[in-house]
C-alpha cells in the first residue's frame, strides 16, 4: 500500500468510524497498525490535491482550515443542487469558495478588511531608489517591509505593504462600513483596488523613464499585475465582530471571486423571496 492509498484509508476510517469530516491536522501524524505515520506539510498537501483532482474526496469548509470527506457524505450543510447547476463553468477554486459561502450561510452578505497579495518584481527597489514620497515608513530592523501612505476613499481605507520578497499586501480596511456583496458594492471595491494598481504603476513608469538602459534588468518585467489577478488571502464577512477566514482552500483571485459572488447573491435573493 503506497502513501496515497494509506492516506485514503485513514480518511475512510475517520469518516465511517468517527462519523465526522477530516481535518488537515488529522492526517499530519497518525497511528497505522502500530506504526507512527508522519507527513511533511508539502507532501501531505500534494497527496490531498491528487485525491481531490481524482474526485475521491471533497472539501467541506467549516472553519479557517479545510475539512475533507467523501463525495456524497456530508456532516453539515451541503451544497444544494441549485448551486451546483448554477455553477457549471466555475473552476475548482471557485466551486470550493462557493461551497464555503453556502456552508457558512452569511447573515450579512458583506465583506470588510480583506487582504490581497500579488508579486511585483523590483517594486521595493524602485521605491527606495527614488526616495518616493509615497513611503510612510520602513521597517529597518526586522522584515524590511515598506508601508506606503494610505489611500482614503470615503469609508474605505486602502493600506499597501511592500515586502522584502517583492510581494505586495493590500488591505481593504472598512470594518465600520462593510461592503455589500451586490453590484454596487463589488463595483465600489473594484474601483478602490484600481486606485492602488494605478498608483503603483505610476511608480514603475516613473522609475523606468528616469533610469538608463544599463541600469534596467532586462529579465524583469516592470509592471504591476492587474488587480483582478490579486489573490485574496484573508476574508472577513459581516461586521467586525465576525471571525476572519484564511487558508489555501479559500484563496482565490479577485476576478474569480466576482463570478462566485454573482451566483451566491442571485441564489440568496431567490431563497429569501421564496
């Protein structure tokens, strides 16, 4: 029995004998016929991904971490046929996120204080080399992060942190005024993210215009990725008292989330009317 088969048997044992879904932590280390089995995080993620792709298990999101079960065996609210029929063209990430929303049944369909992440090669060096006035502070002691000045748009504050790894975190701070998951709210948030993208792109353009050809690394594409491709790594739903959710299973690009919100909002309206 290979590692994947053994892992599948362990999942089957928990699902059928303990009558519950299986967490990632359940599978990191367990006893198997008197032998202690230990997986590295990366190896376990790869095996679980294979089982998911093969359709042998499925995700059930009921907390910030993912839980797994077998197709057709549910221990909580399942995704209704209406949702499944409404989302035939969604990719795996989108379907997982839609199921997450369905399982949690948001009392208030709104989001706040979400975090997005993307990579922009050379951005940190550009900011430092130009003594850019957008910089609010630099952590020179620990992580070397550069914090840019906030962008305030009425009831939304956009915070931008450029990490030493050239990854960029954008925080949409609006806990007092959650953004509704409707057409107006989504358009409002997209417009706000565009402001961040445009500001950073101007930094890149100003740098390339003022730099000689000898100083420019030809192997680097100096551009800020479109905000639609930014990955959301942290979600907060409802009001500020509600817990935040994160984890690989619900990390999704802003573009991918738009179609999910459209389907979720539409079906939620139908459910309320009925």
